C-alpha cells in the first residue's frame, strides 16, 4: 500500500502537465495560421495527449482515485476589431434662388438657340432666293445669246446673199468691162468678189487687168484663202 503512493501522487501532476501542453497547442493553433504540416503535427500531439489521458483515466478508475484538477478553459479567440464606420454624407440642398437662376439660364440659352435658328433660316431663305435669281438671270442671258447668234447667222446669210448677187453680176459681164471696173475697186471688195467667182469666170478678168493690180490682188487673194484654211 505504501509503495503505490508515489504513483498516485504523480497522476495529478501528469494530468496538469498534459493539460498545459494541450492548452499551449490550442493557443498556437488559434493565434497563428498553421500550415498543413503544423495542423498534422498538432493533430498527432492531440491524439497522443488524448491517449495518455485515457490511460491515466483507466489507472484512476482501477485505483478508485479521482483528480481534483480540472483543465483550464481554452483561451478565447480575440474578436476582430470593428472597422470604423464612415460618416454619412449629408444630402446636398439646393436653395430656391439657385434653382431659379438655373431655370433662368436654361431659358436664356433656349432663347439664344431659337434666335440663332431663326437667323439661319432667314439666311437660307436669302441664299435660296439669290440662287433662284442667278438661275433666272443665266437663263435670260442664254436666251439673249441664242437670239444674238440667230441674228448673226441671219446677217451672215443676208450678207452672203448680197455678195452672191454681186458676183453673178460681174460673172455675166464681158471680161474687158469687168477688168476695167476691178482696176478701180477697193482691195477688200475686190478680194471678196474674186474669192466667190468661179475660176473660169475670174481668170479672163484678171488677165485683162493692169499687171500691177493683177499681181497685188493675186497675192492678197492667196493670203486670204490661206488664213481662212488655217482658221477652219
């Protein structure tokens, strides 16, 4: 009986040591973020401690002793610090005077836009009227040009008819009489007549003209026909 006393006295001390180790492990697991290896080591230690406690419990049950030691409660986890709440932003209040000023500005802006649109419409109407006037004026000028061309063609036809009649007159005359008249005619008139006469009628007349007059009229007639050919 005396030999078993040391063993029974060692049981409370052993339980205390086991509880202290278990509490330290629990604090380490709660305080720090363990890795997978640390979790496995802690689990193994807890299983060993649980097995030891089971063996001690069986020993106490066999001896009929009870331990007055109670394991300390696990440390409480620190509560997360609450984040400071942001102050609420007060609503922006718009005074009636500012609202009235804003409405007046909008009304003024709208009035300016309407005035600008009116000016643009008036300008477009003016441009359209000017364009129509120019088109009408161009049509009038085209009509006048067509009328002038018609008059010019008519004048040329009448002039050509007059020259044709005069040429027939000299073609029907005797060559000697026509040559005597040609010697005293102005060069421009003589050139127009000779240029329109048939060669069979003009050659005898030129042969009976004065030699100097015949030479000059022949040279000028050749130049006239050359200029006319180059123009055409």
